[in-house]
C-alpha cells in the first residue's frame, strides 16, 4: 500500500495543496471557536466566514502558497527522479513548519523518515511538529497522542545524535512541564548549554526549572544574570527580560 501511495502522489500533490492547507486552517478556526464557547464574546458564523475570506486573500498566505507550490513541483520531480526523495520531503516539511501548518509538516517528515530513519534532524522536526499539533488541539486524546509522539521522536533524535543541540532544548522544554521530571529537564538543558554556553533561552529555562525545584536563591541569581546581561547587551530580546522579571515575581 505504501508503494501505491508513493506512485500516485505526483498526480495528486499539486491539486491537493490548497484544499489541504485551507482545511487545516478551517479545523484550527473551528477549534478556536469551540474554545470560545465558554466566552460570551464568541464570534458569529458571519465573523468566522469573514476571517476565512481575509485569510484566503492575505498577501502572506498568497506568498506562502506560491512558495509551497514551487516546493511541491520540486517534490514531484524528486519522486520521479532517482536521487534521495527524502530531501524533497524534508524541504517541503520545513516549509510547512515555517508556515505553521504543523500536521502537514509532520506528514512530510514522517515520509522522509521512512527513507532516512536514522536522521536525528528529521526526528527532531517530526517531534517539534507533533508537539505543536498537541499544543494546538483541544481534544485531550489527540493532545496526549501527539505529545507521546513528540517525545518519542525527540528521544530517538537524541539517541542518534546527542550533539544535536536543538533536540536537547526541546526535550528540556517538554520535561519541565512535569514536576516529577525536573531532573531530566535539567540534564537536557545543561547538555544544550555545553554546546551553546551563551544561550539566554537555555539560561531562562534552567531558571524556571530551578524555581520549580524550590531552589529560590539559585533561581533568583539565574534570573538576575539574564537581566544583567540584557543591560550590557541592548540586542538581547526583550522577551527574556520580561520572562526573567516574571520569574522573580514568583519567588517568595
């Protein structure tokens, strides 16, 4: 069956793109609407339709579709050619991921993994895509399913290549959400810091972990270091300063 799908894909992919991405957006909009049912200001069907028209007509989406169309043509050629087709899947998946079409991105990365199962990068991308699908879903079963898939891909990525730094940071970001796994979170964030010692993102995550552990003095010092570095470096993103101040406010 997999071979049949692979052979028919060049015939279907160009015509299916617009409909699949629009369907993904519609599902996302419906999810948002379901969440808003608890809000007395939920939008009407007319407002939802208006937003959908604006989405279809926006320049950013038009440009994204043009880019995706070009990549799909490349993928179509790759499926017919003799060279490594996984590179075409990876290219298209990365484009989907950058445009926040997470389900579509995951499908492409998993196709690429069927060809290159030992790629740490592909497992990382599949893990990140799965994580976003979980985060944006309002279905508890879907959330749990894709959270497990995200963790499985990221752990496989780390197993293949412990030096793939983004994987360590992604694993730390998952484990920090579970207070029983803070030790694992700290291990992965320190692994990331060994590869990127100047990372403010890792410093902030380590401060959050330390705060959750109840080590308030160390957490305060870590948050203050982020703020001090910001005062010395005006290019440091304001997000880190705001997050550090928010963390300091939580310390008793």
